[in-house]
C-alpha cells in the first residue's frame, strides 16, 4: 500500500557557530511509529493553519528556493518549523508583539506575546523519506541561529513530551548519537556550511520516490 507523503518542516538551531558549534536535538520515544529512539532536530508536519500565520517577511532567495519544485507556500513551511520548535523544545523564534485572533494551533504561542520571526530561518536542506517507511515526509530543513531565540536557550521547561533528553549537541560529538541516516547527511552539510561561512550556495534535495533516487541542488542548474 502506498504511504502518502506529508509536507514537513524541521528546525536546525545552531549555537556558538564561531567557537564550538552546537545544535539543538532531542530523542524520540522508543515506541514512536517514526524513527523510534533516534536523536533528531525538532520538527513535524505542516498544518493547514500554518499558512494563516502573520510574521516577518522571509528573504527573497529563501522564498524562491522553498518554492522550487513545491506546491506549498514558503511562509507556511517556515511557520511550521517555528511552531514545531516551540512545541517540542519551548524555545521561541519570534518578535515581541500582540497577536489578535491567531489560528488554531498557534494560540499558545500567541499567548507568550510573540509573533513568529519568519526572517530568522533560512532554507538549508530538503529530503523525502524513502519508500518502505511507515510514514513519509517531504521535509524542509530550516537553519536558525540560537542568538535569535527570545527565550533562555537552556530552559526546556515549556517543551511538550514528544522529545526527551533535549540538549545542545556539539557538532564534533553528534556522530556518537543514534541518528537517522538523513540527519547524518544534514550534519555533514552543516559542517561544510560553517567552514564555507557564507549563505548556502544551493540547497540539497534528496528526492526519494518510487522511480527516482536523485539529488538535486535547489537554486542550482543541474542535479549532482
């Protein structure tokens, strides 16, 4: 039976980029249907109401790359990543501002007195879950800097219980954790990005479907 592919957003939060780079990760439950026991970045499916979120405009380059080979609104993807970050870690990527009549799913976020800072996240990586998995996602990995969090980066008391052992993992130690394969690939790309120091020249897209297993570079001209 074919497993439907859901749009998803994953938030990579990078801390201490210039000294000892770390990323925010947590462990999925041992009985979870998808990637049980694995250490992952915060993330989850894009909800319909994420398209109705007010926030700061996203950068044009980021918007164009998110729109490439995609039918979902770029702002909805980034909003979903910010919402999942808040739900799973208690961390807020936002601006202090009153928010009247937020959509369902965002009311708790709005009660903190913030609106999402869509401009603080950039499109970094994209991958579709391979066939054979119990759940499949077209995941857009977004990159943000911990300096843009408006919450205490070490306080996870507001997190829901989907992820345990929330922590800032040094990049040099990340391979010692039980990681999904695609997370290992993303971390390798992140290490290269930090060494490069500039805006990502292109965005890798691991397209795993029933017929093709290709790697594209979004923002580039041709597949690898």
